[in-house]
């Protein structure tokens, strides 16, 4: 109420008053209240101690109240004095509270700003409020204020009682001169040139620098915060553009010249592997540059993109390999039939054998594609990491030749892993051969090192396995060659990508390694720097067998191995053979019939279900493809189990067993045979299943 009264007086131009009726009335009522409070004590008389203390207390309260009323009156006098001073100023001036309320204003202020009782907010008053905050800390501050269509410079001073004196003066018209124009992509604000970074930028975790001009890459740094110094080594006086890698600086300059909005992605000159986002903020005559290190974010984005690309290629490779396996199976079964008719000594035998060898090479290529797509059939077993590499070391030394030295480093307390032995050996061999080729091509020879160890979680994370959640097994194949170029690093696991000359590599070596490691539930990381060699690091989960399983394995190892008897591939029994590929089904059925079996053929699951119902209880073995149009293999088994009884089942497919094993939950007597297959393997497995049943 008092503030509003002061404002009304200032707007009316009245002179300062010496007498305030409100304060007088407050004093009268306060004295009356004190008298009424003392009435009981005066009536009882001051003879008693209680009465005397009551009178003294009331007198003290009365004195304090009068002093407070006097102070208020003096404050009002101060306000009146400030009011009189504002009225005497010729320039627009006002007296304002810290929250923006106008307590008093002179005529020039009201003519410019109108009769509004609060200071302007938003963009028009942003500079003024910033100056008010600065003035409250002591001294005088200046800020920009937009009044109507005219820019004003507001000078703010602090007065006793937390009040602020604001005086306005118009911005002087600039002299016509050629001023550099800031790029359109740099953010602008109407504010005076900053002299230093504010407290927020100085203590921020991202880099900030104050530049002297409007051209960011040619201006010198006036001030840099500690985060930018740590990131780039920046200090006052250096050219800001020298902190950025030349190639990315040129790209950022091009984008800036084209008027594209930031942020600008740049690489740091100190370490070109570090990536930062650059933001530019223009104050009048100067720039503030902010740099945020996004190296880890970019790395995660690249890993995600790589994983998605590898997954898509893996699906394509798996689909192609599945169809190719059917063709190879038909070719191999037909070759088995022809070789039976044309044995050794026949003029056609040599040509047929060459076709067979070519088919074997094609089957190996398909296995690599399936390994990459993680759909290869695996036979997991418990392996001792040290023994695995030790047994394989002899073969590796022969592969690396005399000019390449192989060094093996076995760590202590090596763990066991559960993986496919042949696959793991293939992965290590491919990495060792690649390392050999790298050092021989670069300097005619070198060193290839294989290291095994048990790693703790922290050690695994430090070496490149960010998702490690405990101890893991570690295999590293490294060399002292030239390393992997950065522009090639993102492509090394792609199928058919190779840096070797034409005819010297298939480009499936590292793709196969990638698939084997992933199918073994592991992780692979590549560490390479120019002229420092390359290191491929494989991380595998440790296998911890239960106590009962460990004792059973020891007992089984103690039993002597019995020699296998000679194989007799003939037999008897009724077989239901289900395969949608006619070439595979017809040839396999004919070859099985030649060995004494009765074979019922079905081209799909629906036909097989009708045959099983017709011959219920008389079928000795079901052989079925897994992936078929209509009813697939596992679904067929569930529907036909009532007609098959306890007859064993054998699935054949080009996909991995793990792809459909979860669909066979609760089923017994089920085995798996991967494609491509030959008649000897098929006949042997058929006889084993029938004998076991």
C-alpha cells in the first residue's frame, strides 16, 4: 500500500510530505494498546513484584514500538528524497524494486514508457534485468532496453533498501563504416560486447571460449574455460581455428559460409579421433564458442550402425546359404550315386571326383557364410583355454612360415569355455593368418603374438568389452605390422571385403571370425593405430560346471576308449522322408532304398501328415527338413507324434540347431543333421537311430 502511494505521488508530481497520517494513527493506537495493557497493573498498584514487572515490560514494548514507527517514518522520508531526486532528472528515470515493480518515475520516463507499473519483460527487457542482477552485487551496470521502436541504454545503480535507480539514454547512431557481417548461421542477440565469460560458462563441463572477432576460425581466443583447455589445449591468444583439425575445419567453414545452422561437427587438432560439436553465439562485436565432446556418442552410433548392417547382411547370407545348401546336397547325393556306378579305374571317375572336390569347396564357403550369420550348426563342448591353443600351436607355426615369429603367452589360472572346438580353432587360425599376411606385406616378416588370460570385469572393460559383467576368458591375436587404416576399420568384418590383391583372398576370414565369436556368446574388439600393429581381442564367457557334472566328466575320461567297428551302411525299416526340394528328396530316397530301407516320400508337411496317419504305428524313423512351406518340421512332429509313437526323428537343415531347438521342448529322440549331406553320413546316422530305437 505504501509503495502504491509513493508511485501515485510521483506520477502526480506532488512535493514531499513531512506528515504521514497513517504513521500518526499507528502511533496513537499503539500507545492506547500499551495503556490498556498497563491498566490492570496500575489498578493493583506497583507495590507487588508482579505488578512492577508488568509495568516495566509494557513500558519496554512501548519504547520499541515507537522506535519502529520512527524508523518507518524515516524510510518514508528516504523514499520521498529519492522521489524528489528522480523528478529533478531531465533524462527518463525510475525507482524500481528487484522484482521489476516501478516504485516511482519522473515525467520523461512516463512519456517514454507509458503508465505501466512494471518494467518490460521478455526480449525487450532481457538486457535490463541482467544489468539489474549485476547492479545488486555492487557498482553500476548497463543493459539494453527496447522502448517502442527505439533502443535505449539503461544505467542501473543500487540504492539503500534494495531499490534500484534506472536511467535511460538512447543508443547513439553508428557511424557509417564497413563492418564485418556475422554469418547467418550464428545466433544473435542485442547486447553489449562481453568482456569475459560469465560464471556459468566458466564452470561448465563443456568447452567455452570468448573470441575477439566475428570470424570464428580466424579470431583469437580472449578467454577459455578449464574444460576447453583440457579438451583442446586452448589458451588466451591462440587462433581458435588452430584448435580444430584442418579437414573438419574446412568443412565447417563451408557450412558456415552457406548459412547452415549449427552445430558443426569437428575433429580436434590435438587428437583427430576426438569429435566435438561446435556452437557459435554472437554478441555485438564478439563470438562465444561452445564445444561439446561427443566422441563416445559417435562411437556408440557407429557401433549401432555397424551392428545393424552386420545383422542385415547376416540375414541375407543365411538365406542364401540355406538355398545353396539344398542345391549342394542334391549335387553331392547325385555324385555319390554316379561314383558308385563309376568306381576307381573308370574313365569317368577322375572327372566326377573333380566335381566332388569343387562341391566340397563350395560347402566350405557356405559354412563360412553360416558362421558369419550365426546360423551354423555348432557342437559345443567344454574346452580348456590353455590346452586348446597349445594343441593348435604346432599347426599355427607351420602356417606362419619361417619369416614370421609366433609368440604365445599363456596367463595363469586359465578358465574353461563351452564352445565348438573346430570353430574356435578356425577363428584363431584366420586371425593368425591375417596377421602373418599383414607383417609380410609391410616389411617382409615380423612377430605374431597369441595371448590367453582370465580377465576381471574391470580389465575386460579396459581392453574393449564394455558389457562385461564378471570374469571372462580372453584370447588376443596381435602383430607388429602397419596397423589397420582408420578408413578401413569400419568395414573389416563385412563379407567379401578385403584389402588383398585380386585372387589372394575371399574376404570371408574376418566375417567368419565375427560370426563364430557371436555364436559362442562372445565379444570381439579391434585395437589398432597406424604403425603400431593391430590386436584382435576375443572375450568369451567362462564355463563353471556343476559339481556333479565335473565328477561325471572325470569318470568318463578315466574309461578306456573302445575301437569303433567297421561301418555297415545297409539296414531295414520304414522311413518317412519329408523334403520340399525334389532333387534332394528323390536322390536321397533312392540311395536309401538301395541300402535296404523302405522310404515313404512327402513333398511338404501336409502330405507327410496324411502319410503318417495312413501308416500309423508302422513308421520306424521320420526324416524331415526344418524350413518348409506350410507346416514346418517342428510343427509336423507335434501334429504327427500320435501316429509315430516312440519312433526317432532326424531333422536336416542348413540352419543352426539353435534356431529351432526351442520349438522342440518336451520332445525326445530328436537328432539333427546339417546340410549339405552325403549318402555315407546319412546312411550311417539312419542306422544309428534305428539301432538306438
